């Protein structure tokens, strides 16, 4: 039920039967690229809208409500405005690096989207090292941030970029180790297999306390990696005006902006896939009526519902907490999260070895 | 946490100087900190003021006393009522007249409402300096209620010019008592929310505790008054030292802490809001009847020198008038609290991180037009 594989197969079957193998491959790649880009842009815009509405609710405001019904087209209008704005060139900036930086940031997040399983069969590429791939690609974004800060030739930007570099490199460890715990449980790095290992229960329920610890650490570190929430030191607007993207304008700024929201989506999607059972519905052991009812909801809704929940949590603490200081941020990672994570990994391995998880 | 200034030969090394301001989100106006950094650590900073100097003292020399109170609004625009009151009290002292009890009561209530409104805005902006954006909307939500009360009685929300030498411009609105009582009841419920959102937060405490330590000696030496000084244990509340208006009639505590870090400067203001509420409660039900304006033939100070100080939301505001008997002052000088409070910032923020500099300048509660006048 609700399996996307036949649809995808029929589309690719049509192309392979109509065109020569080379052309079919090229056309399929273009089609896939357009689909991912379109999805990326629309989702990014509506994440911005969601954030604005949610933070408005938390702050006794209404939020955007003028453009379209309930302000639904506000972010599209903003995008058009950003597209039409003048691109300001900084005279003493390193122009090649300055122009290339936003693309590195956005390409890194687009590439990560490709391997996320949205529903059964709805995954652009199912790598056998999916988790590793996403970790590798998503940490590429920081190169763009560092380049942006350096090339702008602005003092605020450099401080922002250095902060961002230190932060992302440190928190990458925690993200990696937290995911490693779950890889130990599921025994695979392939995202589709991680999901299918959760058919009898999500890892957050099956994995006892270590999975819960890993989930919390993953959320904290993931938020830090996206430069959001209480960890938005790279662009701390009360200290550094706008950090690494101070000097960017128009669509280049929009690229950074969009990439931030999509990185948040990617972090939430990975959390969903690895901890919360991906697109699998919620099941209660041996309660078949309830389970059948849950099965009626299409997996794509399950996936986006869980992702939206994780995103909501991340927005929630962004709009509640003050920002950390850079030394506190690094102390949190190296003194607390990393040791806890390592102990947690040993615990996880022990549990897996003894087959004590459900 | 390093508390010492990093000692390297400044001339030999190339210095990394950033200009925070005149346009910068955390200086709350047109103030410029020329900040020398070493990595993220502030080595020293030089505050530059004067970007919003309007020559209020000089302008006042060509205005009569009732006219010049309108300029005092524009100094510390968050304590407009208290600034008006300071000049009015000074002129009344010079003329040797005393206003009716009704005027005294209303002046005191308005001053305390102003203090609460000012602290609310400070709290909002302080949270924002630390990156907690939601505080801003919580604070402004409640501040609206006070501004509505002001608007009803005085016709203005920010720059009221309501208190004038000899009394008040007009009588307060008939709803005044009801609205103020409602507000006190409302805000007593809302104030604990402030603590829940910020005070108890672990990140907030880590960011403020032990940061920007100001000793009592420093506070006295630099003349840091108001809540910033009281956070260091400096007993400088003019309402207690030289009670004016209706303050002799009310009971309230002077909040002081002996610690002197950013967190305790924060706590002083939070607790002062409770004290202000209690002062208003004591006065609001007993406003006596009486004239709201003295019947004076002409408002002019006799020849001589006069000084009056009051406690604004930020500290001690002194008004010094030199008069030659004319309807306008020969020379008027304001000892504004922010000017004195500003210059301690180099001493207490050197050696801290740049993010702490923002927190410290936020905890001093600077209003820039008051520095420059």
C-alpha cells in the first residue's frame, strides 16, 4: 500500500524504452534534478513561512497575514523581492571566492536532500553508505561559510566565519557519534535498511535509554551544526550584525538563508529516519486494530509529520533560549556531549552484542 | 574565565579594531565603541559619543522654564516624566513654592509607572542582546498598557511634557485611578513570566553570572548610579537619600546587591519593578483633592544657583540652574546618569569576550540621547 516504487519504475521504464540508454540516463538525471530543485525551493520557502508563523505565535504576534490567504505567499513575495535586488559588489572582496561561497553552501544541502527516503521508493539515490554520505556532504557547507566570511574582507564576517568553523567542526563529532550509536543498533549504513530494521518498532523505543540519549545529543548537535537556535553564533546579530553573510545582498543572501532552513530540514529528516522510524507508521505491539488504522495514513504523511515535529522542537528552543558564548559552546561539546556520547556508544555496542534491545 | 587584560605591546602588534556603532544593533542608538580585539577577547574599548548631540543645555538658555521642560523629554526619552519632574522641582525650589499634595501624588505615580515602563523596555532589549528574541515582545506587550495610561491622561505616549514647574499641565483623566489599579493587578501576574522566560534559564545565568564585575570602589569612582550602581552595593537611591514629592510617605526597599556582576545588575531592575508596583499601590487609592497648578504670576527663578537631583530609571539625574532673575536660565546643566554610567564600560569589559561586551553594555541600560544631550 502507498508504495511509490511502481510509479518510479514506470517512469524510468518509459524513458529506457523510448530513448537510447545514454539519453534515458541523461533525461532521468535532468528530471530528477528539476524535481529535487523544485521541492527544495518550495519546501525552503514554506519552512521560512512556518518559522515566521510559529515564532509569531510564541511572541504574541500574528505573523505574515497580508499576502495571500493567511500570508501564505509572503515568502514567495520576499523571494521575488530578493531576486530583484541589486547585487552589491565589494571592491576589496575576493570576487571569485565571494561569488562562489553561496553556491557551495546551497549545493551541499541540495546534495544531501537527494539521499533522504521520503516514502517507500521515493528516494533519489539509496546509497549503501547513506549516513556517511549525508554526514560528509552536510559538513561541506561549512567550507562555503568559511569562504564567505574570509572573502567578504569584513571584520565582522571573519569573526562569524571563524566561529562557524570552530562550531561545525566540533559538533560534527557529536552528530557522527550519535548516528553511530544507531548504526550499531540497526547494523547498516543504508538509510532504507535502517528504516526496514524499525518495522517492529522505532529505535527510540527499542533502543532503551542509549537511543534516547543519542536522540537528545543529535538534536542539540544538529541544531548547532545548522547554526541555529541558541547556537547561532556565526550570525549573532546583536554582536556581529549578521556574521558571515553581512556583506551579501540579493539572491546570494537568499541562498544562505534558504540553505539554513534546508539544513534544518535535513537534520530533522535524518532524525526522523534514524530514530523515529522514517516513513513507518506508529505501531503498538499486538494491537492490530490500531495498527491497521495507522497503516491507512500514507507513509509520506508520516515522514513529513515526524519531520515537522522535530523542526517544531528546533524552532521552539530557538525562540526561547538566549545565545551561548563561543567558549561555552565549545565547552559544551568537548567537555559534556563528547564524553557522554562515547560512553553511550560503548553502552549501545554492549546492548547490541548481548541482543538486549527489542 | 580570564579576567585580566592580555598584556602585549600594543604598538608592535597589528591591532584588530572593530567599530561597534554608530549603527549597530546592540548599542541601542548612535553610540560607537572602538573595540580592540584579540581573537574574540576584548583588549580595550573606547566609547565615542556625540553622534546625537543636540545642544539641549545651550538651547535651554533661550527658553523660559515652562518651555524648556519639553527639551528634557528628549534627553532620556524613556523617563520623560522623571526628567520633567527634575526641572520642575528645581524651579519650584528656586522660587520657594510647594505644590499641592495631589500634584505630588500624581507625579510620584507617573514617575513609578515610567520606571516600570523603562525597566520593561530594558528587559526586552537585554534579552535581545543575549539572543533571546522573544523577550522583546513580552516586554513591549506589557509596556503598551502603561503607555495607554499615559496617552489617556497626558495625550502622549513617549514624550509627555506633562509635569511642569508649578504643577501639572492638566488634571489626570477620570479613568486614571481605575486604569492604574488594573495595570498593577495585571502586571503582578505577568512579572513572574519574565523570570520564567529569562531569569531561571541556565544559558542566561551562564552568560551573565561573573561577567563584567564592578566593584563598589569603581562604582563610586566613576559615579555609576541607579540600578547599575546598586548592583555593586552602592546605596545611591535618591528616593531614599533625599526624598522628594510623595516618596517620604511611602514604604519601599532600596534594592542593593554586593556582587556587582551583570546578573545582579539585572536582578536589581527586576526587583525594582516589584517595589515600584508596591509604591503605586500605596499611593493610588489616596490621591487627595487639590489644585493641579499653583497660581503663580510669573515663573522665574530669583538670582542664584540651584541644584536638585532625582532618581530616574537609570540613576541620578541632577539639574543645576544658574539664574540671573530672568524668565530663562543663564546656564542650565544636567548631570545625566547615562553619561557617568557609560565610561565604566572599558574597565569592566576588558578581558571578556565580545559577546560579553554586548551583555555588559546591555546591563548598564544606556540611553544614548541622554549621554549626548
